[in-house]
C-alpha cells in the first residue's frame, strides 16, 4: 500500500511538473511574441517619425518651386525645359507627401482585432512600406534641391 501511494504521488508530481513546464514554455512563447511585436512596433514608429520629420522640408520645397515657376514664367524668353523640371519636382513632392499621409490614414496604430501572428506580419509589411516612403522622400528632396539649388 505504501508503494502504491508513493508511486501515485510520484506519478502525480510528474504530471504536475510536466504541466507547469508546458505552461512555462507557452508563457515564454507568448512573452517572446509580445517582445517581437513591441520591437517591430517601435521600428515602425521610428520609421514614421523619420519620414514625418521630412514633411516640413517638402512643404518648403513646394513653396520654393511654385515661386520659382512664377518668376521664371515672367522672364523672356521662358526656359520651358527648366520650368517643366521644377514642376515635375513639385509634383513628385506632392505625391510622396500624399503617400505618407495615406500610409498614416491606413495604419492601425492600435493593432486592433489581430492575433500575435497577424500583428507580426502586419508590422513587418508596414515597416517595409514606411521605410520605402522614407527612402523615397529623402531621394525626392535631394532631387528637388539639386534642380532648384535650394537648401
């Protein structure tokens, strides 16, 4: 009888031990998933902040482009090729600004109604998008400055 009690106790202890080990593994996996989500979310927000910091420069360059086109069109003869370059640059500035605002309007900052896997995939996709927007913004600003000789 003592042996049976000991074996039952050991068996029960083993079951409880394995169960808590499985719970611990599940808890560790959830914690890891949350930290991945937090990390990706921070990267997305950092990318957003980088791109947003360039919006003031875009607005200034757009105003400079409009002013330059107005001034150039008053000169005789009008350098239509140069005016066209500036207008194209102004158009690109407007497009990239629109891309940024569209991304912000569509991005779900609260990550509502998503499980952990969906959140990770959503954040990875949006990290790629916002970094592409930031890279394009930097290139378009550089091109506009080069064309207009404006800092």
